[in-house]
């Protein structure tokens, strides 16, 4: 059974801990490793790896210390070059070429963000549970069957963003960046409708904007759309 724990989510840092009961992993390391250790009650020696989606600091700020602690970190070749960390624990993996970490089979896939080579990840455990992890992307071109768990960005609502621009709370330049780099509520809903959700047990909405989102509204919208259990990370 997959267990998910959010250690941090948002522009100040992102880090998630998942386990299938056998192999614990980190998804992102965008906070200091000492904070990760504290959040996990200093039980980090069993971490089998860390998946890093891209080079922005809110997703990899703790990378140096994570690798120094002996944890392999998996990312695209483009991300590896961009982070500039030289350590044999940096593992370059290719899009759409699966690999294994303990009891997980991991399939990286390309996503759309304003960085060099960002990834999302599909993780499948030995009993067939499928976890989709996708953040910092404005679009996902792929469809997935048999998903059981989703950790997916839901950064902003176009309506809230437009209202904030009209009221002067958000600069219009921010809109241009958001629509080409982050997943809106509207696009998340389209993605969910296009995919097989029949086996989904829970949906975690990640990386909500401080200014351009609404937790209660987002949760209600996705619950009503899918009929699934929804958590705000």
C-alpha cells in the first residue's frame, strides 16, 4: 500500500516522501536536508533514492547534502547539467526509458516547463499500484491507464489570476510565465477527464500558488469532478 507524506509544497520548497512499504523514496529535495531529516524523525538511512524533476531551487535546493548522505538522485541529463552538482550519486535517466529502484519501476516522461529538460515520473510497485508524479508543467501530453495515486500540480486558477491582475495584486507579466510553465486548475481538470481514473484511490494537489489559488475551492472542484479522495499538499 502506497503511503504519501508531504514535507514541503510550494514556491518556498517541494519535497514528498513515498513508500510502498518496502522502498521509501523522496520526490524532490527542494528544502535543506536537515529539514528533510527532521520531518522524517531522522529516519533517512533507508531512503533508496530521490527523483528530481528539474533544476529550480524550490525542487533541488537540498541536492548536495542529499547526495553527500549517500542517496542516489535521478534526473534528466539536462537537469543534471543545469544543477551543476558533481557527485557519483547523480544518476542521469532518459525520458520514456524505465528503471528500477528497489520495488519500484520508474518511467520518466517529458513535461512542459521553462527549464532545460523537465520530467514527470510514473512509479509502479510490485503489486501493480501506479503513482503519477507531475509538477511544474502547463500540459501533459500523455495518457495513463490504471493509476491508483496522483501527485499533481494545481498551481493557479485562470479566473483568480485574471481577477488579481484586474485588481492590481498580480503583474500581467506573471500571467505570461504561469500559462507557459505551471498547471492551472482548468488544465488539471482536462487532464483528469482524459485519463482512466477507475482505480484511483487518492489525488494530491501540489504546488498551489500563494496568491492565485484557493485550497477549499480547488479541493471541492476536483472532488466533484472525479468522486475521489482529494488532499491539498
